[in-house]
């Protein structure tokens, strides 16, 4: 009878041990799986982080700055009467500037879009800096010269003119880039062939006639004066004209393109 009672007991113990072992084995597998998952994620993500960091340089490329200056001057010289030719003086090798994702080009005061000029390049973030780069902008275009000798007082026609090509930025002010402004005008002086024609060499159309009513103006810092008067002589654009104003006094000014008279320090 006792042997019959011991058999169930042995059977019960033999079933509990495998269940406990299976539980421990499953828990161990779960922990190992979690650790492996974390390690795999780290190994996958870490190279990406390192690659992203490696893609951001520590210092600003000087070539990028030079190109930024050239692009800026190209935009600024758009609409010029000729083809712009831009030369940028490279920055000194070894110049170290903190990398800037968005450098900005600008004109410092008194800089121009033509000729020898200076362009500033600045960075706002992450570390502010500003540098100045030297450059030269040539405007290659046609300009008008005398094709034949032209006598004083001679009326100029197309056969008297030629076009030459050169850098407008090194030529004097008041030149002509096409025949239209010259044909039909008369020469103030004798001109030899090859002379670069300028407005001051020609008798431009009379804008103000003697006895004509004109408006004379003068302005300066903090003031502006304008008055009516009567011209005392004929005058073309850029020429001197004397004007008798309403109070009887006579003033002298320069004829502007619109027919008004600029007196003294007028900027109008």
C-alpha cells in the first residue's frame, strides 16, 4: 500500500523541475535578447552619428568665400552696358575661420560694383566673423571714338564714328556706348581720329534758351531752396547758365538733364 502512495509523489517532483528550468531558461534568453538588441542598435546608430559629425568641417572653406564674392559681384553688375569680367583676389592661405553654414556677402561703405572694389563676407552663427575680400570688376563693352578727323563746329554723322571694345571702368566719365547720342551733334573742338568721344566735346542740344523761365534750386544739409527766374543765356545739359530771379538778383547754375538749374551745393 505504501508503494502505491509514493508513485504519485515521484511523478509530481519530476514535473515541477522541468517547468522551473524552462522558466529560468526563457528569462535568460529574454535578457540576452534585450542586451543584444541594445548593442545592435548602438552599433547601427553610432556610425551614423560619427558620419554626420565628420560631414561638418571645423573651418570655413576659403574657396566658398571667394565664390560667394564672385556670385555677389555678378548679381550687382547685372544690367551693365557690357559683359562683366570678375577677378577675386584669393584670401591668404592659412586663414582659419569657424565653419559658417550661410555666409553673407555685402558692400562696405564707399565700395562700388565696378572697377577695383572690396566685398565683405560675414557670418552670424555659430560664431560671428567678418572678412573683406579685394576684387576687380571689368565691364567689357563698345564705346564710340572718332573714326575720322572732326573739325570744330562740324556736324557729326555715322561715317565719322567707330566703335571700339574695352573696359568701361577705366575710361573717363561721359563717354558714349552707341552712335545715337552723337549723330547730329556738332563738335566743340577739333578732334583727331581715335579720340574717345565725351559729352563735354560736343555741343549738346540747347535745353534752356535766353529769356526762358526756369526753376533754380539749391540744397544742403538741413535745407532746400527753389525759385523761379529768367535765363540770361542759351545753355545745354551740363553748361553754365545765368538766371535772374524774382528779387532782381542774378545767380549762376548748371543745367540738368530735366532742364532745371542746379545752384551751389544742390544734389537734386
